[in-house]
C-alpha cells in the first residue's frame, strides 16, 4: 500500500514498513533525540548519523510517532531534507552498507496505470468493409495499429491538468532550504505533507495545486518559499498519473466503458472503441459530454484533411463520447484524387465534396459531372456543369462520377519521317499549312524522298483518308500550299524507306566473320580490316567477291553471280586478278570469301590411356594414322593389357570393335583411322562376368574358362518365369554384342569372355490377358451357344 507522505528519494513502490524505516533514518527515536536534544543535522558526525539509522531500524515506532518525535526535538522540514542528504552520502561511501532496499532511491519517470483498457486485435477484422467498392472516408484512421493516440508521458505536465485521486505529485525544494516530497492524492482528494494538515487538491489544475501546496509549506517551516528574494524555490511535477473511466455510446464499433490514463484524449478513447462504425456512424458529429453538457463536437475530417487537433481534447473522469448517426453520405468516384464515400454536413456544397476528395485528377473531365440521384420511385441522371459546382447542394445517396478527358487533341497536327524534328505540333496562327509545318520541324532531312508525301486526315465521320502530293514541287512553290486540319498526320518518307537494308558479308578465314551495314566507297581491304584481319591459316592470295547480277536482259542468263578475285598480302595491299580493277569497291549485298591454305590444319589430338607404356594425348600427324599407330607411339602395351577388351570412343560413344589382332595385322578392318577427339582405353584382363535381367539373382560372378552361357545364368539362380530365353544376348567389354542363334529346334548361345555382361530380357507385360472370371464367362457363353445349336440340329 502506498503512503501519502513518503519522501521522494524512494520509489513509490516502497511499502509502509520501508517508509517508517526511512523516517527512523531521518529523525531517530525518542531515545535518539533524548540523547542529542535540539541538535542540528550539520553538527552530527557520520558515525552519529549511521548510529541513528541502526537504532531506528530496531525501533518499533509508528509513522505518526516518528513525526511527533522529530518535531518535538526541534527538527524542521529543512533538517529532515539535510539528514536525507547526509545518509545518501554515507551510503555512497560505504558502497551500500546503509542500503535500505535494492531499488533506486530516486524515481523521476512517469508511468501509466496498470489497469488501462487495451484494444482487441479482433477490431481489425470486424471493421473491414467488403460490401462496397468505395470505402467510407476516414474509416481506415482507426484501423492503423501504429496510430493509437496514446498520450506521451515524457512531455511536461499540462498546466491545465486537473488533479484527482491516485495522482502522484513530486515537490522539489532548492536554494537556501532543500526538500523532496512525493505526495499521492488520497481518495478524498487530499495530499499529506509531513507535519502539515492534509491539503485538498482534487479538482484543481496542476498550477492551482502547486500554489496551494507551496502556501502550506510556507506555514510548515519553509519561510519565504517561492517569494522573490528568498533564494528558495519549489517545483511541482506530476510523476505518476491516475486512470479515468470514459464511456463511448452511439454508433461506434465497440461501445462501452473504457479505462484510460488521465492524460488520455478523445481520439485515444475512440481508437480503443474502434472508431465510428463505418456503416452507420458519423465521422463529423462526435460529441464529448461532461456533466450532461456537450463540451466539444469533434469533426474527424478536420484532423484527417488538415491535421487539426483542436478537437482532440483531454478527457476527464466519467466523460461520455457519443457518435451520432450520419445524416448525409454521398459517393464520389472517377477521376478524383481520393474516390470514397464522404459525409457532408448541412450547407456544404459539391465544391466542398471535391475538396474532401483532393480535387480533380490530372486527366479529369471538368466541364461536367454526372450525378445519379434517388427519387421516390427510381433514379435519375443529372448533369452538373462546371459553373454549378460551387453552389450545388448534394443530397443523401447521391453518386457522383467524374469522367476522363478524351484521348483526342483539339489542335494537334503531326509530322513524321525524314524531317529534322518529327513530333506533335499545335495547329495555330503561323502553322496552318504543310510548308509551315515542315519549316517548324526545322526542314527536311537530306535523305527525304521529295517526289511524294502523304497526309492521313480524319473525316467528319471518323473514317480516315490519304492525301498524296509531290513534296518537292510544294516546297519549291510550284504548287499551292496545302492547308492543314485538326488531327492531320504528315509523313515524309526517306529514300532508305523505299529500298532494302544494305549490307555486305565476309566469311572464311578472318577473325570476326560477320554481316555489316554497307557503307559507300568500302574496299575489300576495308572490310577485312573491319573483320579483325586474317586468321593464321588464311590464303590471302585468293580472295573472292560474289556480286548479284542487277542488269536486266532478254532471256535467262546462265551466270548466276559475278565473281571478282583479288590477291591481298598481310599488309592489306590489294592486287586485282583476272582483269579486275585495283580501284574495286564493294556494293550492297556483296559476299567476300577468304579461303584457307590447302595444307593448313590446326593440331588434332587423340587420347590413349590404360595399360599402355606412355598414356596421354597424341597429335595426329598423318591423315593415314590408325589405332595401331597410336598404340605404337604410346610405347606399346603393358604385359597385363587386355586388348580384346579395349574400348574405342568417338564423340563420347563406344564404337564396337575387336582390336585384339590390330598389332599383328594392321590392315584389318578393325584398325580404324583416328580422328580429332577420339579416345582409346586399354583395360587389364577382367576376371568377372556380370549377369543382368530376368534371372533370380542378378549380379557379378567370377570368370571360369570352362563355363558357358547357361553356366553363368545358373550362377545367377537361373531364369525367371518371365524370362525371354530365346532373346538372350551378351555385351563384350569392347562394345560388341552377340545374341542367341536358333536353327530349327536347336539354339546356340554366344561365347563368354572375361568382362562380358550376360543380359536376359524380360517378357513384355500382357495387359490384355483375360482374368479367370473372364475366361469362365466366355466358356459359359460358348457352352450355352453349343447347346442351342445342338437343339436346333436335332429338331
């Protein structure tokens, strides 16, 4: 339980026993004062002060008895404050030897009461309005969890704050006299200062309470406190605040009574209740009722639109906030900045409504607004002109729609193509004809095709027509200038628009073969230089240029292309061949071929590894080089090499080949010519045979010289029921394969060598096989048919 006159150096959470001990510390017991009558604090030694503290702890005096003892011994409030400072200093020196509690001895922070109402998170779900496309303006204000309007506890105490029960007031006295008091307002509205009668402060502002308490302190021993020239000042602050209860009624999301802090505002209470109900509540007529009298009417639009918080008044205990029903709501949609459902007060016009919506959007059609208004039986359309907006009064249920301007121009003409500045221009005095438009576009480009230009013009029926004319004659004044009309589009063609894109191509032994844009006066050497020059294997003494035949002639020519040949050295010096001029220049679509030297070949390699003396990459130095030659160049085979199992790969694929005899007879067919990227692997003799497929125990078994195909199948457990024995085959380590051969009722199995793989295929699944029930049904049907036939025959 809090005491109402405990000293402010200790936090408010200290219980009554701790407060009594503190007063012991300051004043001592009857016995203490009897031993040191009427002494002053500054005359006491540190040992005496510490002794007072120890003996006070052992005393059983009550708080009132300690106060009487202190005053009867002549101690004033100033002495008590000095004693407190002495004890604090001693406690600091002795590292807490005199510590009364582990709590900090001075609390200056302000905290909220613990019994405040909290907003339920379910409000964020219940207030969502999905029944309309447009939302009620202002409805999202109280949905924002980061905008709770909770009071800031770090601000200075408002001077008009009204003190009430459970508030805690801190008094700091400084100057010639010092003192600190933490006073709590009792339920009867008073605060208790030691040795003074209770002071009634409830209902006073913090400023009035300060004046009343300071006046009482002057009577209690602080002479001249707060008066000019006394050198003694007092400062009163609100340390901890009380809670108050306010009631929200009417069209709020969750009406009821809420507990808020005494610094709470009207917006804070509205947030706790979820704000006005978007379906029925008014956002502009919210009344704060105090003592059955309306003290403020809140218009939330002032805060939302202008950040005006004048209506966000501080609430008092037992205040009532009533949210009225809305009277007039209208919809404003279309090209405005904030389409929404707005609430209007009597006398507000359509201009006011537009200001709520932020005004027209940039592309709004402002000349007229379409209104859909409810009548007694149906709806009707009203067109509101721009002049009527300021005086037009909206009604309940009105729906306003602001249209969008048309994608048309009232005075635009366009020019495109071969002019210096193509684009859109205004049809105006000084720009009314074709010549004036071209001059405004800084004239024609040099590549303009002046024999013909065209205007695309829009007819009155919105169809489009083409007007062609000789632009050259018009610009030279040889024909009358052509007047322009709104939406005309003039196109001036370029000579490049009337031909193919020009290019030349270079192929062959150059560093960057490519097709490039044709440039006039380009020679063959220029194109070769642009292609990065010759490759190392290029044959520059034979350059060919293929050229299209352009001349038209009677009949069909047997020659398809013109061929021009040149000899060019490495310094790009040209020598024409076969009568071609040294001044030869390329034309569009020419193709230049740079040949490669006959004997030039980049290095090609084969790779041999495994059981050879010198494995690695070997260059192919002859077009006639074969596998046996590569083996010999690699130093021959190692003793453990197994040539029948050698694997020869080309482009990563094994070529089935038996190389067992190539070293004896190099002319056999298996001795293939080697190519770039070939590889040869010579393994050791493998002592195992693999058995796969439709056998009971597929796996690897050891090779036995006297074993045949069926013996290895037996080693794997024999055939399964679904084995296709007649299709069995074997895969040899060199990639060759051999199958089972059949002749009449005889079959021969392939021979098995070390490293081979025996494969027994499975029979394909017979999904069309009849079940037992199906077979019985068919048999029953056949039996019935047979009996019927017999009966017919016997008749």
